[in-house]
C-alpha cells in the first residue's frame, strides 16, 4: 500500500549507486626537481672582469675564448662594451696566423675537407681554429650550428677550436662579428684560422676582405666545368681545388683541373703577383692535402717578400673601419627618437603612390641632426 512505511531492511541497505566513485589520486609531481630548483636559486653565475677574460684568452684558455666570442657576437649594448674592451687588450697579440677563407657550392664537401685538412695540419704541429658560418633561416632566424658533428676529429683535439656561428643574414654568409672572433683566436695562440662560408655568390667578397688566402672548392662531373667559371668568384680565388677526386670520379677531377687551370690564365695578373693555381684533392681520403698546404705556404712567402701580405692586411683593416662606421651611423639614424613614426609615414606615402622613394629619402635625410 502507498501509505505503508518502507521495509527497514530496505532503508539500511539502499540499492547500489550507478555513479562511479572517484579516488582522490596522487598529487602531481613538480615539473622541476625541487633539489635542482633549490640549487638553481642558490647558484649565481660568476662574472669575470675584462682583465680576467683577456688574460684567459691570451693564456689559450678555450673557456675564456668562448666567453669572449659570445660577448663579441651578442647584440646587447653592455656585452658590446665588454667585448670592445677585451679586443683592445688582445689586439697587440693578434695577427700572427695565416687566415684562410674556404668557400664552395653547397654539397662540395667543405666540412669534410676542413676535417681532413685540419687533421693534416694538427699532425704537422699547428694549432687550428675554425670559424664555421651556418646559414640562418630567413623565416625563424634560427641556425642548426651542426659543424662540430661533422668535424669529430677536430672537435676532440686539444689543439683545434671549432666555433660555429649563425650568419644572421650577413652578406657572403659571414657572421657580423667574424673578424673580431678571428682576432681573439689569433691572440689565443692559433697558427691557422679557417673561415668556412655558407656558399658561393658575389657577396663572398666579404670573406675575401678578411683573409690572406682564398680557397675555392669545386666539384667535377656536375656538368660543364666552364659553366662554374664565374668571373667574380674566380678572380678572387688564390687556389681552386677540385674536391672528391677519388674512386671513379678521379679522372673527371683531373680533367676539370686542366680546364680551370687554363681558364685562370685568362684573367689579368693579381695585385699580389701570385699566379692562381688549380689542383685536385679528396677531403675524405686525404689526397692532395699536403700539396694544398705547400701552395698556401708558397703564397705566404711570396706575398711577404713583395710586401703585399702586410699592405693587404692594412687595407682590410681600413675596410673594417669603414664598414663599422657605416653600421654605427645607420644604427644611430634608426634609433633616433621619433624616427620609427617618420619612417612609417614615408613608407605609407610611397606604398600608396603619393610620393616617390627618392623624395622621401631626401626628406628623411634633410635634418642632419638625425645622424
């Protein structure tokens, strides 16, 4: 009956619920080990003075050399001031190495060649520094910086120093601070400085403007060799080396060497009085590497005797001064207060066809106080 009370047993033992029971669970572990976090809070990176870093570089300490190059490559103003102070102290100790620029099309085997050539130099008792320039992405501005993984022997040697750096969009594939890094390596006691560039192009003149010897690596069997003879890059080369001249590719490399050698005679004599050569080599097998070093040594002796070696370095220093001055002027121009708004206004006028490019540039440059 509807009015009768429920059975007492039914009240004490209600039917089981269909809702699942949720256990309280375990508290989430912290993303960082608490011990590590505490150590990080207590850790304070030691700051070194200019004198300490400069002394470390001059003593050949690779840790201090890396710190100095990091300061040189930094865009922070305080880091830039520190870097310039360090450079002033080490510059009198720089300039005693032979500077070699190495370039070639992507895939020519630049890193493999440097690994083999550098190993040969180490076996001869030289100390080698490699400034390898990695291309930076135009979209992400990132760079792989993987040259150390392709130069395992050099990376493990105490007499070799490899520093991969991003090109950061610089012309010629050369990082903006490569020249300063080169001076630091020289002050640290390295006899041979190699600058490996991104690739080949007319802008490779930037590499040529900071080295003593310019080596162009080429490939054989990739089509008509004469198609690879471009006046701009060929005129700068002190030596053309046909790489990967081993196995079935050797006869093709030998023929390519003859063609390049003949083509080099078509160019006017170089100011250095050095006659550019062509040779064959194999970075992987070691073929031709001693001959290349002998040619580089002959070039150095020849140009030192006729005075070109020293005069060329002075001219390169002047060019460095001019480029740095232009960069400083541009930076001051763009950092001028209110310049961002003026530039945006001029850009809008030009983009909408209301003014010409030359007219707007003249207007921006009219006020000399902006520079």
